[in-house]
């Protein structure tokens, strides 16, 4: 859903005469060290090793139930990670037996990381040399409040390295929400009912928490890139810090509440949690069936209807996994060509956080009034209050980001304050559009709340 090339961090706009033209000539793209790829591979290997270690410990202690769930969560996320990398790199149509074998033994991210490092070293040695195969890329960018069109030349090697980066971004989200979230939730549950925290389990929970936070932060960044695919986007350290704090508080408070609720009701909590997940899972499909649209055929040209259906099911499972623990920052629409709603859609965000807040309050109240005192030696009322406050603070950081730190907030037809005041369609639409100085092309691409 987004391009596989990389663009430079800063455009070259030093030439004054270029500003008077319709297209500004950008500087040659710069390649940077693939820290994200190394970090994602480290998280994958660390979480896999700690999970397998805990499986061994549970088996040694004859804790079959705990061992089975720990191993199942590890295997499911690992298999989905291998399939994601194979799909992004289109390995099934290539003769690459070594890569496929490494994916078969669940070490695909390791071999992909080595390939990316080799590609980076090759680019580093050939720095300054012109590549024979290049392509022209055009992006919009806001410079001093004015929307300009910038053009770059992107070489084949840089595009290949960018493909590795994009593949690992998707891999990190798969690992985070289909593996780390259930793994972290279950290990917290086991810790709560066993009243002990061995070193191996603590390491596994730390890796899972870092993976979830990293995946959620990437989810926001990819959502912005998908919604504003025509624009050059750069997030500064302050913006990334705000997103990280927002996502960390949101996910940790949500997961702890789920653990306390499950530990209080035991098996009685399972129907509620399963129903919650199924509602999120089938909601995009219900909208798709009600729209009467046909199955999208632009996912992969070599895919049959069955292959397309499998990919769509995988996407909806990931979408449900993300929304179960935090906001996905995108609304999935299977009837659209891009599969997502590219409008800002404040209503979807407000509905999600309103429903989740009510759910969290109900689950916290259940824990407060029905929680067994043996589970924790702390005041239940204080724990419940702290969890709700943490979730509200995360919502505050989310509002702060969209109101003041979003990289393209000047393109918003309405901002957070407008939506919260519920007057965006009555008092301020004309004045805000005039003050934001939107170009006709940018205004046409944005949806009205």
C-alpha cells in the first residue's frame, strides 16, 4: 500500500530559480545504516530465544498448560513473520532455495538482515558512483506553508534496501500484535496467579513489551505514510517521543486491565474476550458484504481468488489484533482499492477510544469488587485508579500529537479541538479552510468529518 523506494531526508532547495518552477529538483537520495532492520531482528531473536527457554522450563516443571500456550504464541507469530517476508519479497516466484530453507526453520529474519547489511555495504563502497538504472520519484512537500512538488532520482540499489526496510516494518507489526501481545498478556497472567517472577519469564516479558511498543509506534508512522502517500513526511524526535509515550501507556494499561480481569473471573472472562475480538475481526467483512463490492484484484497480480482471500483474512486478523490492544490509526475498508480509509475520520478514533474506555472501566470495576485478595498485596482501589488514569493520560498524548505535532496537521480540514467542540460543520469550516491556505489539489484529497 506504500512505495518500496526511499527518499532523502532533506530536499535540495538552495537554488532560488528552482522555486519558481512547478517541480523542484531534489538532491540525490542518501542511504543510512539500517538500524531498524537490526533492531527488529534483535527483538525477533531475543523474544524467540526467551520463549523457547520458558517452554523448556515449563516442560521441566511439568507445567504442560503454560508450556503449550507459550509455545503456541511463539509458533503462530513466527510463522506469520516468515510468510510476511516471503510475500513482500515475492520469493515464491524466484529461485532462492537458501532463503526459503531459512524461512522454513524460522530464521528468515536473520538471513534477510544479512542480505540488507550486504546491500548497505555494497552501496557504501560505491558511494559517489552513478547507477545505470534509476527512476524518477515525485513527492509533495510543505515548505514555509507552501505546497511544492519535488523530484528525486532513486537508484535500483537504494530501492532494494528500502524494500528490506519496509518488509521489516511490516514484520515488526506482525510480531508485535500477533505474537508479543498475547505472549505478554499470558506471561503476566501466569505471574499474577503464581506470585513469582523468574528471570527467564521477566526477560520474555521485557522483550514482548519492547516489541509491542515498537510495533505500535511503527503502526502510527506507516498509517501517516499510507494516508498521505503523495507527501514527503518526516517525523522529528519530539513527535516520535510523543507517539512512544502515548502507545506505551495505552498498551500497558490495557493489557494489565485485561490480565486483572481474566485473573478475577478465570474461565468466565473467556467469552467476553473472544466476543470482543470477533466483533473487531468481522466488522470490516460485514461492511464489505453490505456494500456489495467485489473482491479486490489489485493485491498481487499473480494471486488467484483464493490467494487474495487468504491475504485479506490475514490483514483483518492483524487489524483485529491491533485494535484489541490499541487504536490501529487506520480504518480497514475491504471495498476500497487501497483497502483503507485515507480520510482523517475523527469519528472512528473517537468511537474507538470511547468504547475502550468504557470497557476498561467495567473490567477494572469487576477486579475491584470481585478480585481475590490473594492475587495482590496492594489496594485494589488504588490499582484501579492508576490504570484508568494511565489510559486517560495516553489519550491526552494522542490528542496532543494530532493537535500540535502531526507533521501534516496544516492539511487537516478540522482539528481535534473542532471535533471535541462538535461545531466543525457549523461555525468553523470556512474560516479554518481559509486560514490553512490549502491548495485546491490538497483540499480535494481530504475528506470532511
